[in-house]
């Protein structure tokens, strides 16, 4: 029996035996770790550095922060396929 794979995810490869089509989705993400952070820098009024700053200096050196996000996951990596046609 010849089994042809389906080009569309979610369609069974054969309608005669649906148990042959049991597999993970190409977009399955089994494990995912996500993190977000904000670190406010200690500069400006009432802070560790520049604690005695006036209003003008506080507007320049105060209120700075580092922030970021990270995501680490398992699964199939993104693969961009391009087709080239020859004329």
C-alpha cells in the first residue's frame, strides 16, 4: 500500500487507517520557559547614587531602567523555505 503524506498539517495521510496519522503537530511546543525583567537603576533623588540631587538633575539621571524578555522553547525550529523557479 502506498502512503502519500499530506501537504497540509492536520489532514490525515490516508482515510483507510486513521491510526497511522497519530503524530505531534509541526507547531508543537512541549517545553517553554519565558522570563521578563525590569531592573531600575539606583540613580536620582532618594536613590543610592545621586540621592541628594535637585529636581533638574533628578530629571536627567533619575528613572533609568534595564528591561528585557527571553523565551527558550523546545520544538521544531522555524525554517523559512523559498522556492526558486527557473524560466
